[in-house]
């Protein structure tokens, strides 16, 4: 550990040196380039530390990602610009400028600019990115936020020119590479981002609305797309620019069917536009990433070949010029237009009014400096029809509105949301900030239509699904905070998606066929269980991943349904809640009790912790025990019959003994080994009062997961907050003031060292880097990496703070 006066990494967001260990999640699906997240439960956006839009999801935080953005999954990805994404991916601002010596252009994400990012307040979901270019004497502050009640992303830029700045005139360019999509695959959550060569349709500039319109009609959503709607214009474009624009206006006016429509407009008016063809080498880029992904999963040979043929661009697209070349050849397009990304460099956009297949776009707004300050605002509105998107855009830039007033209204909405929450009983400002940010993270991850809560709004890795494992602990944190209605709705989602009858395994498994008339294990996955995760669909039940029998999730599902009941204070609401979830508690307990290995009294072989092979470990055993105990406790309130409950009691007793027989390690410190050993302390409550092994097991957990982070000796880490929470629960139960004080210090350290500087997001996994990343003069630091903000980790660390400090 070194103290340094200046050792911060200047690049944005890439690192000048590689982290000390690999991130296995990013080696599979690509690096997460997210430092700030916005959302209203429907429209959801995420930004990099450099102010780039890197995730744009509509109609919810689960699906679909409407943005062309794909980082790399190479081992050195964290040292690459844009984390390996191609230069023209995403959406971001640039600046064309004129000085006495000539003109120039710069993207505001470039390393010539310094970047510092924060939220406008602890209880706000308004993202603020301060960018400074000393050579140009310019500073830009970006205010990005989503309106709480409308699907509109506001991008407001305030440009300040120093008195000595060489810049005389400037134009702000807002570049967009949206990729409208309605693609969703059951069991493989990659269609709307990892297969982007199959997404996107067209972009047009509507002269009447003064707006870009990226769109995908529902009738053309299937791949390969039917471009008959735009073919007449692209095959035989009018020779005169005005004639072409009028033809595009007529085309847009006739867009009457549902689909995806993303309208982008400058406040008041723009000073130039470009709809261009994205000619970047996306096919080889995607193919290399997909090849590494498929290799990482070590699939059976037949399935490996099928996956490559279906998911690698160079297996699907045979044209040497990639997907855009294929579109041109098949549809006989004659019209061409420069990519909006390269067209922006001279400051005069080309005014192409249409592009298709793989399309990008840009708008320009000249800056009018007054007393050294100028502003530009760009609105992005998303809807399921052209008129919906246009109505949202018109409302956002209507006379009498302003980005300042919209920001104030957004901040007020979030302040009101956070105000009633219970927070840790401490005056430590950083702990308070993190706690509030965690509650906002959980809210932005909650799907407004279904009540599901996704693991992360990010697409890389693809965690935009609801895991009952994650969700059960997220529910606990929300209950501590006082958001009981959110948890009630969430658990009703779990009751709906729980298996009601035995079912076959996914295509990854080779068990004998499941006979519905005679369902037996292992041919069939038992009822009362869950797939790995689920898309946040309000009607359909659609799994996101192909791991079929997550036995620990089945147990945790029972736990969260019963545990939540004690937080509902309204008798009418409590009765209605029990009526909805008691059948699921019963179904889960019945089948978990029955799925037993008679040779050792442990649970049957099943999936644990998203692992493809079926196993029989501590993680499955402890969560089945937890489910049985909670189902027994729920018996009187749910009205379960006595013989059924007695059977659960018998099974729980023998499983408890089987855990001792199979997972106890007497070597000092005496402890239990296996997956998720912290859960034995809590929520399982495995140890009887006074059992000395509880304390020795807690010491084992500290040495295993907490000390390596505190001493900065772990090259990588993930879920270390789990042990923090479990130990806090033990010390709170024992009334151990010293243990709680130590845990409070550990919570402070984790918040300071494992979260993103300025925005306080924690990721699933983090890696040590020999740099001072947070500016405290100490190195090495830990860099938050994949799926920040990771909602489960936020819930864990928030709950650890609540238990360690107490609640107020």
C-alpha cells in the first residue's frame, strides 16, 4: 500500500495499465462501460464516465436495448479505448470549433478532456458530467436525466468559455447510433445487443418535426428485415436534395404501424443533420467477441457448432462488406450517405435525410455565447408508435418549458421518493450517500409494467433479467427501507413465474424426455422451482438463461415470500398478499422436500448458483432448509394442513443433520465449506443460540472474503459484501458492540474503495489496479467493473450498513 500525491489514471475510461486479475464475467460477455444510470421504470439509460450513452432500453430496464453498443471481451479490454467498442458505437456529444488559426473538431469523450462525474444530489437521479479542455479553454457540464413520468431522455449541455480561450465560434454535435430492436430470445439474453447486426432498420430526418426518427416497424422486426418500406427511396432516390427531403417527409408521415420509434430533437431547432450509413466493421468485431463467448462456455460439440452458426456474424452474413453490404446487394440500393460519425468532423453535417440497415445520425446546434456561456439541449423520446414518440418530443420542447425546470421537477420527484426511506443510523456522509444511491438503483431496476427487478440494467454482461436469488435479498433491503408495496408486487411476480407443473430441462441437458403423464425426477424438473431468471414481461413467462433447475433459487423464493409478510402492517393488504403467495410457498416446500437423495439425505442433484452442471452442495442444502423452515413458520397464517407441515419438519431435521455430516470442517477455525457459506449465519440461521461454531464460522468468513479486501491483497473480488451482511446479522443478534463497530468500519471501507468515484455504484466483480482511482492518495485501488450498478451488491451493502449501524 502506497501513499501518493498524484497517481490518478487520466484516460477515460480505459486504464493505462491492466488490472491485477481477470474478470471472468467480462471475459464471457464483454466489459461494462457504465458509471451512471437513469430510469423511470420504462425508459432506462446508462452512461460511461466520459459522458457517452452506452445503454438505452425501452420499454423497460429488462428489454430491449435500442442502442448499437458492444464492448470487447478480450483479456486486455480494460486498457482499450471505449473498452473495445468501435468508435462510432453509442451516442455522445462532440464540438466543432473555430480559432484564429483554423478549425477543429473534438468528441467530448476524448482524452483531451478531463472528466468528473456525479449526481446532482444524493437523492437525485440527475447525472452530471464535468468536462474540461484546458487547451481550448472550454468547460462543458452535461446534465442527463430521464423525466419521471415520460419516456424522454434530456441531454442538456452548458458550455463555458474562459476569457483567454482561443475558441471564437463553436457548434455542438449530438451523435446517435440507435439500433431499434424488438428481438428477444428465450434462454439466451443476447438478441437486442449481442446480435446487433440483426437489429436496426432506418433513420430519417423529419423536416416538419425538426427531428431525427430512428424506427423499426413491427412488421419488419424479423431478421432478415423487409425493407420494402424504404426501398423505393433508396433504390431510386430523387436527384434534388429538396425533392428527396419531401419524399422522406411523406414516408415518415405514413408510418402508422406500431414498433419502436426514437425521436431525437434539439431544443427549439437544430442547425444541421445527417442520416448516415454506419460502415464500421461491425461483423468482424461481433464475430470475435461471440467466438470468445462461446469458447468460454465449453459447450458440447454439437451445441457449440449450432451456437456459432446462429450467433456469430461471419457465419450468418456472407457478404464481404458485412451486414450493410448485404442490405445494399439484396435490396439494390443506389443511395449513399456518409456515416454521421465521420461526417461531423468538418462541422457541417451533410443533410442526408435517410439511411437504413445499419444507420447512424447526428444533429448540430450552434452555440451562442453570452457572458462566456452557451447551452444546447437534445431530447430523446421513445415510444411504440411514431405519434407517441413525436408527442413526447413536442411536450419536452414545448413553449414554457425549459431543461432547467425539467431538471428541477426530476430532482423533486426523486427527493420525494427517497424522503420516507429508512437509512443507516450514522452521520457518516459517504455511508448516507451510498445508502440513498442504492435505493435509487433498486428503483431504476424495477420494471414499471411487471414489478420485476432486474439484476442490472446493463447489457454487457446481460443482466437485464430478474433472478429470484438476487431478488430475494433485494426484497429484504427494500423491506428494511420501508418500500413494502414494491416487495409485495415483486413477490407476486415470483408467484406467477414459479413452475406450476414438472417441466423438461433446457437444450443444454440430455436427461430422458419428461413425460407429463408420469413426471419423475431427473427426467423432469420439479414444480415449485425456477429457471435461472426471467425477462420482466408483464404477461408472458419467458426465461432469460438456459440453466433449468436452480434449487437455491427455489428455496430463496419461499424465504422471500414468507419473510416479507412480517413487514406488511396493513391487515387487509397482508391477507391479500398471503392469498396470492401461500400456494407458491406450499408448492415450493412440497417439491423441495420430496427432491431428496436417499443415499445421504441431502437435496437432489440440481443447479446451484447459475452453474450449468448439476451439483449437490452447501448452497442448495442450506436454501432448501431455509425454505422448509419458513414454510413451517407460514403454516398457521397460510392454513397448511398439519400432516403436510409435519412432513416438512421431518425433512428439515434430516437435512440439517446431513449438512453437518457433509459440509462441516473441524479444522480451526471450525466452519462449514461450500457455496455461499455466509448464508448459514443469515438468512438460514443454522446455528443454535450459544453454538461456538457460529463465531468460528464468522471468523472463517472474515478471513475468506473481508480481510483480503481490507488489506488489498485480493487481485479480484465479487460478492464480498455477502460476508459483511451475515456477520453484521450475527453481531446484532448477539448484541456484540465490538463486532458491530468493526463491521461499521468495514462497511465504510467497502463503500469508499469498491464503488465508482463520484457516483457510488458497486459492481458484481471488481479488480485491483495499481493506481489511485478515487483520489485519496492510496494505491492500489479496486476498480468496479461488470454490471455496475449491480443491484444485488447494492442491496447487500445497504443492508449491511442498516444492520451494522442500525436504522433511522
